[in-house]
């Protein structure tokens, strides 16, 4: 899977892609991530990428011509024809479709897609109207830009890719998985078995795998 990320702050992702499960997926060949800085493609002088809102108001808006120039430089296609079924482009926005396991299932089946990270007051509306496939949100709140939402999406998706986790079962039996019926995981315990009088349930120490499985099913949250 290849994910193209367009951002004003590609350096934010340096630490992110060093995390073990992400670097594992990259090394296994199941994930390729490419970072593109809007400023490197802007047709404007002095690296300008934004401008004041038409009609007035606070903040700055990322310009459509800047985003278009970046897309055309990367994909060698007119920016209104870059998006397609094989390579959808998603704008990260609080008004987008909510990121959940269902959406991750759809993204997991894609060979490649792109993410557009905004800043300031967001994008000129013509980016949404003419250049992207859709919009994705990580929740009903506002953060300072699309970089953190992009990281949330990539992190959640990368866990599902071959080679990312130390054990393939780690992503199978976790919250919202099909194996758990779409629900939350059961409680986890580790050593010591008795800490300040707070004890691990005896069944988990019994070695009886059938009873342990039954207990876990009964205690899904």
C-alpha cells in the first residue's frame, strides 16, 4: 500500500514513521509513505501558499492554485482528474466522514491513496469541489492542522498490514475486530498476580484455555 501525504510540515512525520510498527510495515514492503510539501510546488513568490478569505474574516486559507500545482507535479495529470477509484484523494477535515473500522476496512483494500493536510482556516473550497474524492474526519473537534489526523489514520491502518506487529494475532483480537463481534476488548492483566490485594482473576492463571476464552468472551466491554 502506498500513501501520499501532502502537508506544509513534512518534518512532523519524521518521528512518526520511526515508530516500530510503522517502520516494520515499511521494511516488510506492505507500506510506502511519500511526503510532499506544498511550498516546494507553489507557483507564487517567496513560498506563499495561503491568502486572506474572500469576503473578509480572520485567518488564512490555503490557495487552490497551490494545491493544484502540487498535485499536478506529483501525478503529472490535471488536478481535476487526479482523483480516481484506483488512487482516491482525501482531504482531512472536521466535516468529513468519520474515521472508524468500516472506513479503515475500505482503505485497507486500496493499493494507494492520498491525504491532503490543511492548516490555518483550511482549504479554498474549490479543492474539495474539484480535486479530492472525499473528506475524512477523526472526530467532532478542531485541531490545528491535518497532520495529526493523518497520523491517526495511518497508524490505525498500518497496524493491519502484514509485518507491522510482532504477532499477527495482535491486530486480530483487538477492539472493533470481527473476531470480537465489533465490540471492545476484554480486560488484560499481567504479573504480579497479587498487587496490594488486587488479584488477577483465578481463571486467567488456571491454564484452562477453554475457560479462559469463555471468561474473555463474557468480559468484553
